C-alpha cells in the first residue's frame, strides 16, 4: 500500500496560498506564492528586527515600499491579472510572487 501524499509540511513553501496577507520573517516572505483575485488588497507585515522592502522585480513594477521597520506594514491593491514577482531591495535573495486572477 502506498502513501497518498507526502508528510504534511513537506512542500508547504512551494505551495501557493490564497489570502491577502504576507508575513516577512526569518528573511523570507510567507507565503512565497500568494494567489489573489483582481481587486484584492494585499498587506505585508515585517516581523523581523531588520528592515525590509517590498519591491517589484524588474523595472516599472507597481510594488515600491519604503524600508519597513519591525511591525510596519505596506499594502497594495492588485487590479490587473498577472504574476507579480517581487523582492526585498535590501536583501535581494528574498523573493516571492503574487498571482492575480480575474
């Protein structure tokens, strides 16, 4: 008899999550992939002691936060479907995406 799924949590980081909140902690964005509907306001909250930004990857993207201190938030309302890649401009190894559908 085979196991139907891998143990719980084994692929949690890779899985897309629905909702409207992103936590910044341990030098990472959680979830790494967020799925929302167009018109959703997403809020990022910095839970680290270091400052972080929410900055669109590539030029001209809509996400352009200032440096967020501990417990500071940044919000953006996604109005157009698409995949929005972003990073922390201070720590560019921190990357994530928001997938917006109709």
